């Protein structure tokens, strides 16, 4: 009697058991698949990292210098009486970037330029107390340019010792004989002699100043710069650097700020009024004092030239034996 009742129950027990095992199997397989996926991704990432590892920086090789080049380099400080004890520093100062991509004089040139800039600006600021800022800026840029430092470096022989590599495009090419001379042999196209540019010579000069500063200190670099750059600037005519667009108005403004007597323009000489080229000479007075004079083809131009001459004299007034801050200890 119990068999019809127990038979369905006995049949359902294995079914639920296998259903549970099947569910557990599916869950187990799912976790196993996820673990394998993570393991695969991890191994793939490790492979990518291994393939794109951080490159080892190349070793910086030293500059190759022949005995003749080394002799020329050592002759520079001997000729200038400015010995540099560190030979590697001297070679680096005379190595252009075209000769070596990493070990060149770029860093030393930047250091030397800053020293020359300080000494030039200091000299202008101390010797010319009335000089305008724009004039100081123009003179400073002029004497730090390759047009000034390049010729100075050539006079000192830096182009002979500079390690510089010319472009291969300058190599002469072979050409055919001329049509009018069929018997002529093949000849080389004439090319001008190769010359190191002024910019490279200027960089070498600035780098040498930087090398002297690192090897001997600021005092030696200061004396070298004063001898070869500041001395040239002191003998230069500064009139062309004073730019005055409205000289009469500027002179009037300066005179009013100093609470002086008013300015008076007087005609002192006149020639050719009825001709096509008249000339007027005008003088500027402050009370009984004559400040200056100027000439022009009409009264206005003569007055402006007189005011311009007075302003040049005012702005370019020099102080004798002006103390330099760099000389003070």
C-alpha cells in the first residue's frame, strides 16, 4: 500500500540532487572560466609590459678629439693668458652642437651669456645715470649679438679651435666639360671656402666665459669680459642708440620736472632765405644759459635738432670713475 506513495518521492530525490549538482557544476564552471580569463589577462599584461619595458638611456660617449685639435684648443687659453684647469670643460666649451649632439657648448654658452649680460647692463646703468631704459636695452642687445661677439671671437682665434662639422651639401660635385672645350677633363664645381658662421664663434666665446666662471670663479670671468667686451662698448659711439621721436616735447617735459626757467628758442644765424635751400641755426636758452644749438632747412627742423642735441648730451652724460657693484667685495 505504501509503494504507490513512496515511489514518486524516491523518484524525485535523485532529480533534485542531480539538479543541485548541475547548478553547482555550472557555478563552478563559471568561476573557473572567470579565473582563467583573469589569468589570461594578467599574463597578457605581463607580456605587453615586457615588450614595452622602459628603455635604458644610452651611455654618453666622450668627444673624440685628435692631437692637432687638442693642441688648437689648448692654445686658446694660453694665448689669452686665461688658463682653464679642467681640460674636459675647455673641450666642451669649444664643441659646437653640429660636432656632437649631447656634449656641446650649449649649456656653457647660456651661462656665459648671462654673465656678459650682467656686466654690460651694470656698466651702462652705472656710467650713464640719465640714460633711458629703452637705450640701455638696445645697447645691451647689440653687444650680446653675434654681430659683435662673433668678430671678437674671430680676432681671438676661436674659429681655429672650435670643433665644428660642416654640412655635407657643401661638398663639391663633379660637372661635365664645357661645350666650347670638349677636350677638357671633368672638373669640380668651384665652391667658396667653408667658413664657420659668426653665431657659432659667438657661442664659443660665451661658452669660454662660462668655463672660466666655473673653473676660476666670477672674478676671473668678470675681468675677461671687461677686457674684451665692456672695453669695446666703452669706446663705441652711443649717439645712434638714442632714439628721440619728439625731442622738443621731451625736453620741455624734463625741464618742467626740474622746476627750471622756461626754455626759449632763438634764431642765431640764417642763410639763403630766398633760395631753395635755406639754412637756419637755432639755439636754446634757459634764462641766460645757452643749452645747445641745431641747424635745419626750416625753423621747426632747426628747433627739433637743437632739442635733440641737448637731449643726447643729457642722456649720454658719463660719470667718471663710476663704481661698479661687481667690483665691490
